[in-house]
């Protein structure tokens, strides 16, 4: 049986903690000058990013462009516009777009079917050409060679 005191006796002693004191008796930063530069850089970014954004987006032209791009708010073109009529127009417009998409899809299906038939016809024509090429004036010689090879 090993006693706990015996285990601690085998471990190497821990090095003492050293704290450096500056000229005024205060402890210095661990990273020294590099740590100070890092903190200054982070603070500068912390200040520069919001200030730059505020100055940049304060321009009315940029605000308008952003509002139009992201479409934050949609107001009727004219305050006297009847919203029900405008809604009905939008509904008709969307229905027309759906019909156009359906028509486009049917046209694409027809084109794909035509392309498939064309490929099949080309393959059939190629096989007929191959068969016709095998027939000819001297096809009896080729047939004879095939028989000789089969007999061997």
C-alpha cells in the first residue's frame, strides 16, 4: 500500500510564481508592449467601425439605395390609390406570370421530347449505315473471313 505522502514525494516541485513589478510597483502586462498594441488596435476598430458606418449611411442617396434594395417599406405610389384595385392588378400580374411559366415548361418538355426523338433517329440511322456498309460488292469476302475465323 502506497501512502499519499509517498506519491507527492515523487512529483517534481512546482516552480514559484514570479510577478514582475514595474517602476511604480504595479505588475506589468503579460504580453508587454505587444499586448498594449493589440488592445489599442482592438479599441481603434471598436470605434472606427460604427463611426464609419454612421458617416457612410448618413448620405441620403445611400439610404435611398439601401431602402430600395432591401425594400424595407412599400407605400402606394399615390395616397389616393385604391389598394384593392392595386391588389387585384398584382394578383392578375402574378397569375399571368404563372401561366407564362407553365407555357415555358410545356415548351421545354416538347423541346426535350424532340431532342430525344432526334437522338434516337440519329442512332437508328447510324446503325442502318453500319449495316449498309457491311453489305457491298465484296461482302462475300468478309463473310468468308468470318466463317474461317469461326472454324478455327
